[in-house]
């Protein structure tokens, strides 16, 4: 992390670790603080392959985005986008078609502050600070209304997000609200920590997150599949992240447990 913290929002307590910044650390980003690195190292000692899992999730983002662009989608909504790092969604899709438009959403002010810096010269992208549950506030925000035409297909991403959403929030209803607002032909891409992947150390790693105000909630395959209600799930279905249409050896880990640790899938609204 650079010693110049002038861009960090004043309300951010840099002494409290945050999952988005821990993820940034695992991806070798430079927008994390000592507390994030400490927690990241603690989890790495418990599950040494978790850094590889973060990389595989990033690779899934690329493959899912390319699939959507090939299907004709030119506008994207990335909710829970986290700290911008190499291989951002807009970099992937705008490399294919510069006309692609992307709206990033995150409730973490550090993520949004840095995203705005990164996107300040890109008039086809915007970053909003909002909670996943604020469906109307997100879709009706001036930036979103300028960039997204909800009468046309949209590619919605929620990667490594829903396992931070407790059942008490009723995530199925939240997803249904987004589904009902987007046009037929739209896509939903999800990744989610697997409860039934038999990954050694997962319970202990989850315990390490206690106190971050973002306790992970792993879910089973059937539970993750249920998030695609109302969508046609694209082959090969909801599978281990690395197994979703891999394109080369770099999309896989040598550790089978890590390949299956996050589930991933893409659905299309009929």
C-alpha cells in the first residue's frame, strides 16, 4: 500500500480488515492496509491455496465476460466489484468493443474512491457506493441511467459477494428484484464459497474473519444453484470455479480442492 493515503475516505478505519482489501492483497494489489495483510496472511497459513482461489475467480470473471460479449451484451453491472485491480471488467470488455459500458457498485468506500480515480478519464464507466439491497437506488442512480439501458440485455456480475449475505437478508428476493428489472437476454454471473467442497481448513479460515463485520457464509451446490431461479443456467452449470469453461492450464489449480472452493455459474434470463 502506498504511503500516500490522501485518497482514502476519512470514515475508513484502516486498522479494521476488510474482505475486499484482503482479496486485493491476495491478488498482489496495492490498495490494502496492514490489518488486511495480517488477516490475509493468517488465512493463507490455514489455507495456502486461497490466493490461487482468488486468481481463479478473476479468471472466471474474464471467461464469463467474454461469453456475454460474444452473445451481444454491451452493458454491464458489477455489484460487489471490490478494489479495482488488473483485469477489471471494463478492461476486458472494452478491449473487445470500446463502446461497452460498465457500472461498478460496492458498499466499501475505499473500493469506490479508488474506482473513481481509475475511471476518471473513462466516460463509459462509473462507480457507485451502495449496498446490494439498494436495488432501486442503484438502477435509478443518474450514472446508471446514463450508462445502462434496462430495455436491452445487461450482464450482471456478483462475484464472491453472496457468501457475505446472510439468509436474514433474503438474498433470493434481492436477486429476483434485479432479475425483474433487467431485459430478457440479460446474464447473471455468480461465484460463491462452497460449503460442500471438502476444503481443508475452510471452517478455521471462516473463523478468522470473525470481527470483520463480514462473516462468510459458505453454501452448498444446491443452495448456490437456487440463486439462478428464473435464469437458464448455461453449460456446464454451477461448477467449481476453475471448471467453468476453462481455456487453458492457467485457469486451473494443481490443487483439486482449490478448483472447487468457489462455485461459479452463469445464467441467462429467457
